[in-house]
C-alpha cells in the first residue's frame, strides 16, 4: 500500500508542476527597436508552500514574428491586480500583504521609470473596504490622461459596538471617544454575492487620483445596484460598466451568467443612465481603440445559469445598437464553412479589437474544444482561426498582434503569437510559439477520442445528439484498462480538449477517463441547454449510461468490470444517480460536494433559482414554491434511489460550500452508512471547488486510492 501511495504522489507532483497562463499583453514597438515585447502572467501550484503562486515572464519577438529570447520569470504572487498605462510608462499594482491569519493590508502602487513612484496604504486611509479582484466584479484601469486609476472595492462599513460596553475614562490627553460607533448592529446580517464571493456585499466604484494623491468613491450609482467590470469612456470624462440588481435579493453570482444586470454609463457630473435593455443579463463591455464602438455580451436574464449569448455593438456617438452575433439555437456556418454553435464565453479579452477598430477577436467553447474567431463588425462575417490540436484561447490583441494560449489533454498550455492579416485574409495567419513546457512522454502517449452519440429511445425528443471525450491509455490486450466515468458540473458547462491536471493524473496512473457532455451542456446550441430544463435526473443520467455503454463497446481495451464514477456538484448529482439507478454497472463512486436532494437544497443554497429552473419551474423570490414543485425536485434527486446503492462511496465535502451546502453530502453519508454501504467522508475547510492546494492534493490522491481499493 505504501508503494502505491508513493507512486500516486509522484505522478501528482509531475502533473501539478505545469503552469497555466492567466493573461498576456503585447507591448508596443518602441521607436527604432526591431522586437515585440510580450508579458505573460501565469499561475502554478506550489506544493511546498501549499499555495497557488503567480509569476510574470517577458518574451522578446523579432520583426519576422520569430522567437528571440525570454527574460527570467518574476514572482508576482502578492499582486492582486495590475495594469499598464496606454503610454506604457506607468504600471499600477494592487498589492495584498498578509500579516497573519486575521490581518492583511492592501496597497496601490504606481511604478514609473523602473522605480516605485507612489504608494497608497488603503487599509490606513480607510476610504473603502477590500479591493475586488474577482472575475465578475473586479476592474483596474488607467484613465486616458494617465492621472487616475479606476477600481472596485467594498463599501466601508460603519464601526459598531454592543449596547453596553465598559469604557476607559475619556480625557483630552488620551483622545478616546473621538470616533462614534453605531450601537447594537454588530450582528446585523449583510447579504453577500454567495459562493467564492462571501463577504462581498456592496461593491463601490473608486478612483485613485495621482495628481491630488486622494482616493474617491464615485457617487451617482443607485443603491439598488452593485457595480463592476468598469472601464473609462474614451474621453476619460466618465465610466462604463455593469450593474447587477441587489433587489429583491442577491443570488450567487459566480458561474452564473443569468443575473439581471445592465450596461451603465456614469458621467463625471454623476449623471447615471442605462445603455442595455431590461430583462437582460450582460457582461464584459469593451471599447474599440478609436472610441467609436462599444461591445458587450448579452443574454436573457433568469433561466439556466449559463446559456448562449449575443454580441451587441453600441455606437458610442449615436447610441445606435445592433447585434453582431445572435443567440444560436443549433448551429450556423462560419465564413469558412465550419459549424458555429454560439457564444458561451464568460468574458471577451480585455483588448479584443484590431488596430482599425473593425474586427473583434474572441474565443468560446464549441462542442468539445475552445475555438477562436474573428468577427467583422461591418459585414458581420465570422471566421474561425485554425488551431492544429486541442483548444485555443485569445489572451490579448494589440496592433493586430494576437496572443493565444493553446493546450490539449496531452499538452499543457503554450502561448502563441500571430499577426492578424488584412480583412478577408485571416486564414493566412501565421503563428509562432512563445512558450513551451517540456512534458513527460507518458502524457503525450495518451490517446484522445471524440465521440458523437445519439439517443434513439425517445423519438419525440427535440435534441438527440451529444458528445463525449475519451482520454487515457490504449492497450493491445482486451479488457485491461479501468474506466473512470466523469460527468461535468453545472449542468450547463462543458468538457473541452484542454489541459486538465486531474485528467492527466488519472491517465498517467493507467485509468481511461470518459468525459461526457450530456444534453444540456453549453457549446452545442441553445436548444441543447433548454432541453435539459425539467429533465435533470432523467435524460442526463440516460446520456451518461449510453456514453458508458458505447465506450465499452467501441474500445475493446476497457474493462467493463472496472468502471468507476467521479464527479462534483451536478457531476456529483449524476454519479450518485448512476450508482442508484444502475447499481451493478459501477464498482466505486467518488462524489465532490454532490447535489443529493434538490428540494432540501432550495432553502440553504446561494442559488435557489437553480433548483427551481432545473426542475422545470420558474423562480420568483417573492413567492414560495408550490408543493408540486418540491415534489418534482425530490423525485429528480439521487436520494430517491438510495435504497439501490451498493457501490462503495467516497464523499469529498467542503465545510464552507455556499453553493451545495455540506449538509447535502453529510445527509447522504448517514443514509448510506445506515444501509451498511461502505462509505467514507472527507470534510475540508474549503468551499465548492475544493481548490486549496493541500485540499486538492488530498482529495485527488484519496480518490485514486479509493478506486484502486475497489477495482482490484
């Protein structure tokens, strides 16, 4: 057993070493210099520190778009946010220093001419609370005049104290009693934005003015809105951003593109107006370099948590709006003839426009890959940028230089640079590799098979096809390779052929992995997403079973006696369903923060609308759900099949999970134990994704050992 553990730990350390690009920036051509400079930022697991670290690297590319040289990486772990001014003479940084487990300090730094020019101690100034650095609200932008920095921070709360508090004697000498505190509000409940945004209750738009050395909270945004994703208007006289509705309640925001929101404009005089329509959910406003156009992503509000978007163009001077890319229900052809299934990206690149402000470059999931595209705002033509293998994500566009990250299940992320040709000639684009990480040959030897599957048993179904990916070893011997069946969470997300540390771990340890994009997954058209609503626990389970059967039939090297289940969140919902509905087909189960009882989850999750919508009902926060709705939620839940479960089950549960509260898994654990089913529960001091480095390592290695134990 010890040697087996050592083997798993060794492989984990191998696959955990590969960094992931988080951003890139093309710097301008300096006068008289024949190179292009690219800054790339990366995240990487540091097992010894038990943390995810961040580093930045500088790359030099010559004028023929060939690799020249790299500078040594620089650790930027303590930088929450950073931005470079348009002239590239200034760099702003939001830095966070952790003093101890209960104390941290934040600073805004301004770097100029290779030295620290200004430093603002945000904690000491007490103008606002913590700066937001998350992907939903966070922003950090230089003004066009390069004298101001724009960002989002938590509203400063008034000091509170108990109704009765013994006080020291006040005197002029000690100065005590100068600051008055509000009495009796220390336990006041303050609703926040849910999972992974806990404690973020009221974001405010803030400006750091370098000319006056002052911090200001901008007025003019109504109190019933929470602002985020702010950018300066082209003239620097106002801002544009997104506001989310606070009322009647805040619902969990992370992973949810369906929250009611608006694109807003706020002038320097405090005049506030909405640019987008009512009843929509919007995100990612981006101005063109010439300042004439603004684009954003838009979809109907409410409904499933993620779905197809429109790409909306707003003419800044005239106020005219048009749709560049509409919601795609099945698929439409691109200019090159490839099928396009719609927009499912949660953001556009920060810089996504070409130099002439006529084309937009972006990436989005498409079936089982992430593809990159160019859309022409005049002709509305859409062209796919080719990628030889795997997925391609656009990181930055500047001076028609495009930086992309490419990866596959067999290849960790690498950065590529290409020069965007003139309009209509994008197919001629040539790429050069900027970074490359040496991989283990065993990883490159894994096989990847894409599967297209059809459900023929329900002839009335409007959506019948879905896809799956097999990744793992192939063997000359029949029935040798054990199989992990792996549904994704969401349920409206998708697996793509992109590097995955956990899939690499399983593959290098000899497991085949079957990842199923069941009907309801994004990247296959809006019709596929809508099909699942009201059918969870039924069609998604059937799709998983069909995919398992087809994989075993298609790949003779897979062992039908060694099939196990692994999934989290809605994926945990599905693996516990499969072990209850098909008890003899699966030998062991690992479920991470699984949804076990949709009905009981309704009143404790940060996303009660999810439970209603996925069960086929509308959600109205001002009304109670009907008894019929709760009955439907219960019937579509895995707990309904618990009496049939025989497979040994490992539950991985986060105590701080606001999305699928720990009570779901703990309740399932007690029920299985009462039925004498071999069950183990690992309870972590973490939230929904269990992504803290020590937690991630522990739960993945325990998962592998659980599988080994029950397939031998």
